[in-house]
């Protein structure tokens, strides 16, 4: 049995596998880790590409597209390693990318998940949107990173090269203890895609585990390869799932006040899209709110279960400020200005 399973979830991504899988094969120590491609019911030639062109890679085929969350949850039944790396199919890894993270997790048993430093594949001097050098969240559910605040991406000048505790690890390249992942329920498969890793990390933190970014490991991520930025479907999933995440995890004393402010902020987003004449994304936010209110009752028991198992009420890296106010009004568009 290998210590680590590196699992790439694929759906109709044959060309991405050809582009990015070679770096994973080249820079992953075969004595330490196995490489797996879990195929989410692809209708292209993805499975043939893996079988013919990457014989050392293990193929785990699924009959249908289970989404990001459902796919990785099912993967856990097919691997038996202590650690699993959830790796996007559009990530290029670098030499020695596994060892620094594994070493840290082996030495710190209370660390449930980690991420490497994630830089942009298209501009390797800059951080990448989905994770950068570790993720955080504001009071109202807006995520940001060391190296990325909303759309402002910093250049990597080594300013975030120290290992740091984080609120969430990016699903683009997440190292997680398989046993703990399963214990807390894994990713929420009803989310399908987007926000599910932040929801998982919230549960991990509330149960007393720590999360880390280990910048000694470095990868390059394309980002937006499945759903491009400003895609209404992506907007819908981000808003709906973020609201569901907040409902699932917020302490009782905060729920009413925070969600009232979120309602105002969401309609502000609708107005923003309307002013840009972007009616599709305005409709996506409205639909997300409507569906959140409809689905919320299904999550009542989930919320009760989460609160029952909460061991840490005040999470250190869920900041009390409003990210929108701090960045859009006060102009604090870098992590170092936001968090001192």
C-alpha cells in the first residue's frame, strides 16, 4: 500500500490529461504515491488515453458524471492510502511537490488537510485565483486568499512563503487524511461543484483539526477550465452553495444577523450585474437565492448534526470584517493590507 494516492477527477478532458498528467507522472515518487485518474463517465476518449498513454496510472472508471464532490467521495471507496490528494486535471506539478506537505502532516497529527502554493499556469509570476497561498473567509462567507482578493491577483515575490494556518485548502490541490475526510462526511455531493471544499474545511476546523498551506510545495493551475469565469452556471453554483454552506455551519447566535446582511449583499450583486447589462448573471444570483430558500429545509438535520459535533465555536481565520467593504470601499486589495 502506498502512503499517498494522487487522484485526478476527469470528465471529457482527454487533451488536458495529455497536457498535465505527464508532469504528475514525472514528479511523483512512485515509491511514495500512486497516481489515479477517476473518470466521471466521460464520453470522449479519456479512458483510452489513460490506458494507452499512461500505463503506470491507475484508472478508476465511473458510469456517470457524479460532479466534483460526488466523484471524490466515491473515490474514497477505491483507495486505501493514508493520504489522498485531490488534484485538478489542469494542474502542472513541480519537482518534489508531495514531500514537503507529507512531511509536515506526518509531524503534525492534528493537521487534517493542506494545500501547496498555487500559481497561475498562464502567468507563472502570479498567484492563481483558486487557492493562491491559502484560503480564508470573511464574516459573510466571501472567500479570499494569501495572494488573491476577489479578482486582484498578486505577483509571487516570496511574501507568502512561510507555512501558515488557513481556513480552507483549495480543491485544486488538496492533501487530506482519508480517514478524517470520511469521518466528517466528505464533500457535500448535493453541491455538485463549487464551495464544497470550503464547506468541508469548515467542518474540519469546527471539529478541532488544523489546516495549513505549505508553500515549499508549488504547483501551477490553469483555473476555470470547466466553467469559465462569469459563466452564469458558475455564478449560480457559487452563490447557492455559499448560502447553503453558511446555513450548515454558522453558530446559532450568528445565523439570523449574518444571513440578513448576506441577503442585502446578494441583491447588491444583482444590481451590479444589471448595471453591466449582464442579465444572465443577475438571473443566476436571483435563482441561487430562490433555490437556497427552497433547499434549506433539507439541510436542517445536517445543520443540527454539525452543531452537535462542533468543538471549536470561534474559528480563528474566519475574519469579522466585510471583505466587500474592506476591498471595494477602502481599497485593501492585498492580503497583507487586509490582515495585519
